[in-house]
C-alpha cells in the first residue's frame, strides 16, 4: 500500500524534487491528484526506502530518479505514464532490474517499477502460462514445474522475465524449444498514449512482431502469454571441469561434439578461475579452468549416455553430474551472479568456433583481472536457429554461439583494470565474429552497436516505433530512434 504517514511533508518534498530533477512546472495539486489515484507506492529521495528502490543488479549503475512508482497493476502504470507524459519527465521501466546497462532506472526521471507484480498463472491442460511483468525466472519456474512444464528462459533465477523476453531470451532449453520469444504467444501492452493493446498473431501483428526482440522500445508490457513444454521435473546435467593446460585438447573436442549433439542437450563452456566448489580439490581453487556445463532434457534414462562424452574430452580435475530438479539447475549459477557486484560485459555473436577464437579466449583467461570474471560460450543452434531472421524482431538465427566476456568485481578502484580487460578481449575476438550482438548484453556505453543488436530488422522496427512512440517516451533502453 502507498505510505500515508507524513503525507503533506512528503508531498511538499515531491514538488521540489520533481521540479528540480525533471525541469517541469509540476504543481502541488497535480502531484496530490496523481498519488491519490494510485494503489501502489511513490518513493521519493528522502523516503527511507529510496536507496533500495533505486538499486539494480549491476553495482556500477548509480542513478538517482526523481521518484519511483511501484505499480500495483495496469491502472497504476497508466497513471504513471500520463503523469510523466504531461510533465515532460524521462521514463525508465523496471521489471527484474537485472539489465547489465541499468536501463531500469534513470537520473532525474520517473521509474515505473513493476517488481511487485509477480503473478504466474498456469493452465496445464492448454500448456499455457500468463506472467506478470515483475515476475522472475524463479517465479515462473516454480509455478510451471508444479506441472512438469517450462519454457526457455535464462540461467539466473533472479532475472526478470520481462526484460529477458523483450530482448529475445535464451537458455538451457533453447536448442530444443527455441528462444524465449519463439514461445511468446501473446501480450498486453500499454503504449505511450496510455492505450492498452492486445498483441498476438491475430491482433496487431506488426507490434507483436516488434516486441519479440525489439526490447522495451514500444511500451510497457503488462502481461505475457507463453506456450509451455514438458520438461522435468528432473533433468540430467551438471559440471565437468578441466585444467586450463588441457584447453588445446578439450576445446576442439567440445567443438566437434556440440556440432553433432542432440537438440535435447545443451553444453556451454565457461573459462574462469575455479571457485571453491566442494567437488574440486583445494589445489584447483583459484586456478584457470575450462568448465563444461551440461543440461539434458530428453528421456531421463538417456541423460548419462548423452553427457558421457563431455567427461572424455581430456582428464577432468573434477565433476558433478547427475539427475537433479530442473528448478535446482536453473538456480545453480545464482551464487556466482549475486546482485550488487560491479559488472561490465562485452559480447559477440559467432557462427563457429575456430582455433583462433579459442586462442583469443585463452589469452583472456590468462589475463583475467578478478576471481569473478569469466568468459562463457553459450551454444545455441537447434530450434533457436530454425526460424527465419525476419520472422520476428529477434534477427540473429545464424548465431550458433554467443560469447559473453563477463567482467565482474567488487571494488570501484578496480574499474579501469576490469573494464579494460573486457574491452581488450572483445577486440581480439571481433575479427572472428558476425558483427551482431544480443541486445540484452549491451552495456550503457555501446550505443554505436544498437543497430547491430537489431540487425536487418532495424528499419522496420524504427517505423513501428515512429507510429506508436513518435516522441520517444520509451528511450531508456537500447534505443530505436522513431522513424516517421
């Protein structure tokens, strides 16, 4: 509920804050009327919860919005959009707050915070899910797995479903069941003018095409409708770890293996310093390693045989494989991706993994500047690569591999060193890459790469943007400039 104690004092502060930050002539009556009509809470800079409300997953993001409105439903979002629009305020939309660029917050504007709306409703007979815009992957998986169902999502359970989906979305199920957007069957969305739209294959097909990979450029999605697939509740998978000294043997073996692997099996490679995992001997902790993370979602009894070749790439220094709940595997990497650390990413789409790619990756591993930094190779292909590149806004069906150079550290004094490592490693790989990029992996300083994120679909997206958001109210993202 909206806080009420000391309302007059807070209202006076809100007048001053909104005037000072938004450069708008906002009257006391306007603010009073707006706040009175909300079910949710408005959090201002002097309120006790402001510091927490403005924080997002990436600790490098330090924005100070004029106000954060925690919306309790569609009516609150409509009211927030109307207030921002009428007062010329910048808008940021926050779902899970997980975006690496920190686009869920902004300086001096209004944050429309959807994180309180976390409902997930499952129809197991129709294999359908209706998901609220603040739900996380953990929320979705918890409800769907009660019926042995899932849809392709990401790999960190605290990620928001909304941002993941709007950028394309991929994870352990993508080789078998496609990108997240391939499983999005419909949505409800508020556009900049406050109108609520039903989007699906029969309703506003152009706009439905655009939100499947076009990011948050077109409005605020207030409900997602997904198709579900039988998955779990148990899968077979886990980790096999090799010392970096065996990279010349195990990485080419991985390349050959994944090229012929069943779509039921996802195997990703991770290059990093070994964390102190209990199945690794202490002598390996902190040493450079190549980790293969496997997830098999086919018949349960075929899992061990499907993953067995991964154990034979070389001489492992440790492994942890077996049947486990799908929900457990979806949370397996959460301890390495906790909120609040400083993060800087650089990413490439690749069609193949040649030996020069491996050489560049191994040089990055040798130079890794912090124990939390890593490079991961996500293997896609399979169903993720089968739709046409113009079937929806997500265009990169030729990207069989996504390489993410993930800089992560704790202290601000290490910023230059860790950011420099990510950029240098990225530059070494550039000549082997497709020149495109997964939009959700773009950092805040990569605006020149926005067209590469949307690829050949950019012009069509810009025309749709010009029709539904000609004034670019929704510009707090990897922005598509409206074309009119």
